[in-house]
C-alpha cells in the first residue's frame, strides 16, 4: 500500500511539473547560408508583432537591443568577411542593434553566449557598423533573419535592416 501511495505522489508531482512548464512565447529559430566562401549561421528568438508598436516602443530607439528575444542573437561565420566594408574575423558573436529611425548601429560582440543585452559590454565589441533601416510596405509578423546573395537582413514589422556582406 505504501508503494502505491508513493507512486501516486510521484505521478501527481510529475504531472504538476509538466503542466506548469510553458513554452517560450518567442520560438527559437536559426538560419544559415553561404555568401561567397563563408557559411553564415544566425540563431535567434523570434518574437511576434501581435498588434504592438515595435520600433520606438517595444524596441526603444537609441538603446541596445538583442536583435530578437530571450538569449542574445548569435552570428557565426566560418570565414573572415566584410560587413558594410569592415572586416569581421571568422568566429561566433552576439549580435545587437541600437535602432533609430534614420540609422541603426549593428554590433558584433565577442561574448557570444549571453542572456539578452543585460550584461552587454561595449569593450568586447569586435565590430560596429551603421546602416539605415528600410521601411517595407508589407509587415513581417514574426522576426525573421535571411541570408541572401550578398546580404544578411533582419525583417520585422515594417522594417528591414540589411547588412552588405562580402
């Protein structure tokens, strides 16, 4: 009898634990592709717009943003590349953006594994480049990164933030 009661208690505790676990609201995504000889891989959390105002509100202007949700987005290249004409050595980086209506500062930081931007350290930046966001006529509901011919782009809401890669 004691064994049955013990098993029931374990079953109840396990069921409560499993039911209490929630899936992350922003799914983990990854994309990879080749640009010239380099293979580029990006891992990110993909939040949804869900009717919210994104640029300037959910993602404030002039503040560091992890370019996704949950853990900081990571950007990996297996070859040295040029990003907006500036050299980025092969490696894995955390990827941040400081957004603004006229220009966005895109940051590749040497500390690849970190949660959000809470412990971001500018002294560990490998590269910073400035690009202009482009307003799109169509809205992208879920944040999306794409690796295309000579560019990597972030698409979300009605913005595209693209980086020229060579």
